[in-house]
C-alpha cells in the first residue's frame, strides 16, 4: 500500500493571512486573544502568536472556547477574541460558546472563525485531478460529528471507497483491510471501521448547533489555495460577536494574498 497524507491538519492548513490577522488582533489595546495550544507556534508571514505574546500581546492558551468565554465574563473591561480553529470536530464547541454568550449577554466575547470543512476540501482535491487515489481513509473524529454518510459522495460521484478509521493501530489496520477488499472487488462504498464512535448520521445535536451559528463560505487553505464552501463564518444573527466585523487592525497586518513559500509549513508539498 502506498499512503499519502492530506489535506492536512486544521492548524497547518491555516494560511498566513488568517494568522497575521489574529496577531494583529492581539496587538490591539484592550484585546485578549484566546487560542488552542497547537496554534501558538504556527508562523504567519512575519511572526507567530508565540512571538507576539513574547512582545507583549495578551495571548492566552485555553482548552475550550468555554474557557475563553469564562475569562471574558470575569474581565468585562477587555475584549476577548477566541480563535475558531479546527475542522468539524471543534466547531460545535465554539458554536456553543457563542450561543451561551448571547444568552448571558456577554458583549465582550468575540470569535474569529478560521474553521475548515473536510468533505468540500476532499471534493476539491479530487476535482483538481492532480493526485490519483484508489481509496480514502476517513477521519474518525470529524466523522463522529458529521456521520459516515457525509462521505457517500466519494463512492457515488467518484467511485472511490472510503473507510472511516479510529486512531488505534487495530482501527487503522481494519480500515485498510476494508479498503483493500473494496478495491479488489470493485465495490466502492463507505465502510465504518470505528463503530464505537462513528454512526451513519453522526452527532445531530452538534450539526444543528453548527448550522444555527455558522454558514459556509469560500476560504483559503495553506498550500492548497481557495476552496469553495470549505469554511465557516458566523451568521448575521451572531454578527455582534464576529471579530472580523468588530475590530479594525492596521491594513498592513493582513496581507491580501498568502505569502509565497509560506514560511515554516510544508502543506503544499504534502
């Protein structure tokens, strides 16, 4: 078996421009930027959040968006911006924090959504035709939210089998065995090798929460470029908590196009 990685983790596919904007927010007076720890060292075009924090910006690592919401509630004099990072796995938690902020009237809590969606990205990669794939090993945590049926288009539209896998060695081996059988038998279908977590319909409550708070939009992926309907932005009902609308960093802080080479990440090569 020859295995290829992609399209990338949600942190490493975040483009320079989005990171630069997050750093610019952190440098604004009275603003605290909250982020998951794995984003802190990812480089933008000029620096990283870690370097911004070392230079005096108020950047805080949180374990969930609700931690950032709690900090905003405890510090009403500061504007707290949660960086919405991640695929469908983390988006429901960020959505829940926005619902709670509106219910509690916490007006100093904002979200800068950089969320990415995996099925549209996979469709874009297949449509590009640059990589020939015989089968796809589906992501377990994402599929726990969106459900195995979200990948049916792979078998129906592209005649490519998909097996959703967990992260234990036996999970991966089982999924690879299912894919090998499907390819050998010429029977493209979506198989679930992670039934202890994944169902066909997924987590419907999380899906409804995301649908209530977010709407899809076209976004850029580091190394992959612009992909339609592959991102999430806040709906108009939550505009008061949208960091993109609430703040106005210096224009120089947000390059209009990704920096050539995109320093420090190899997503393009992957």
